[in-house]
C-alpha cells in the first residue's frame, strides 16, 4: 500500500506538486551555498546553519522559478548585483528566507505584564508611552498587545504602538490585518476585536489604525536608534535567527533605543545574560523581562 493511501484525509494529488517540484529543483553546490549564506548574513544578520542548507535551497528555488533562472550560480550573480533589479531581488530573497512563524497571544504573560504593570509604571514615571514590536511578522504580536491594552483600559490616545519587520510581505499583511480563520486562535474574551470575513478574520479598524507598521532591518543600527525613545520593546523569537555577533550588536542598539527604566522582552527560549551591562532581569508573574537601568550606564 502507498503511504498516502494510509493517510485518510490527504488526497494523493497533494503530494504530487511537492514531489515534482523537489525533483525539478536544481542542485545547490557547496560553494554557492556558502556565498549565498554569507550574503544573507551581511544583508540581514540571519545565519543559515549547515544543517539548514535544504531549507535555503527550497526557499530560494521559488525565486529561481519566479525569475526564470535555471541554476543557483546564476541566481547568486543576479542577486549580488548592484543595479535596481538586484536590490529588488535582495528584498525578495529576504522575504523568501525569513521564518514568519507567529501567533496571536504568544506568551500571554508578557502582554499581561505590560498592560497591568509596565504601562501604569511608565505613566506614573512620565516615561514615553511608546511600545515597539521589533520583528513583528504579520502583525500578530502588536495586535495582541493592542487588544490586551484595550481590554485593560490602557490604550490611551497618548500611547504609541509600533510594529516593524524586515519582510515587506509580512508588513503588507500586517497592515491588512487579515488572517486565515482556520489557523488563528483568539481567546473568547478577545473575539470582539476581530470580525469574520468568509474564511478570514480581520482585526477591527479601531485597533488596526492604532498600530504603525513599517519595514525595518534590525541590523541597521541607525534605523533602530531612530525609533528611540521607547518605553517597551518586544523582540521575541527573532534574535535566535541571527549569528551570535549580530545578536549582541542588535541587542545593544535596542537597549540604546530604550529609555532608561524601559523594558525589553525576548522569546521564552532566548536569554540576554551578559549581552549588555545596562540590562537588569525583572520577574513578572509567569514572565521575565529586562529593564534598562535608570542610570543609563
Ligand atoms: C519567528 S518570527 C517572530 C515573530 C514574533 N516576534 C513572535 O514572537 O511571534 C521572526 C521574525 O523576525 C523577522 N526578522 C528576521 N530578521 C530580521 C531583521 N534583520 N530585521 C528585522 N526583522 C527580522 C522575520 O521576518 C520574522 O518576522
């Protein structure tokens, strides 16, 4: 019996395009892989480990098809050029290789800590009510934050919410604020913040217009500094894709962009220990964050 025949809900046709596409993919030689990896690292800080060579090949094979190119060597020449077409392709390449995996209410304790403790604290201390989701994917994170802040009565007119990402595709989707209803999980108490449109859920306009989205590459230190002064920065599940030297540099520029007394949140599996002497670990119920020391050191 064929494997597909044992999978009750998956029609055999579903396997065919993938299998054929895989067969048609041109080979990615080691030297071309190393050069593409280095170029991606220079552009975005993202580091493709040796064991993710197949991932890179599969993602970039789509770009070869879109451009009508037959070989990865041709693609490397094309994308590393200096003309307008090469610059456009550099963005498309980044769009193709970033991992946009996100979810509404991912680590909800972070949003609770921000809405219940941090925003009131920023308000009391007269610190900027400016909150930034850096590496926001398609907007799930800043919209979750907007929903929680609104529910706790903390989404005042003075509060600014920013969402940025290196992927232009992600930012376009974030601005649209529509997500496939089949995959999105919204807790019952937050359902009033979305409206169903056929197979999609749309964040209500009142919240959509509160988040300012933009394309920003976190390895661009000047661009990060221009976001200052921030009261809260979420850079969750982003740093893990960077090479270690880039990770440190990005963290330091994010801390520069934080106001003394402001907070930085990273993903549950990420740690900033030893990365920047200005950061102090702070515990919230079920959550950890880093606070920039008042002195600014
Ligand atoms: C796994 S998602 C995390 C999304 C969200 N922060 C969360 O925790 O659910 C990683 C995001 O980092 C973004 N990213 C990767 N490299 C970046 C860079 N150099 N500058 C800005 N964003 C970047 C990717 O485009 C992607 O949206």
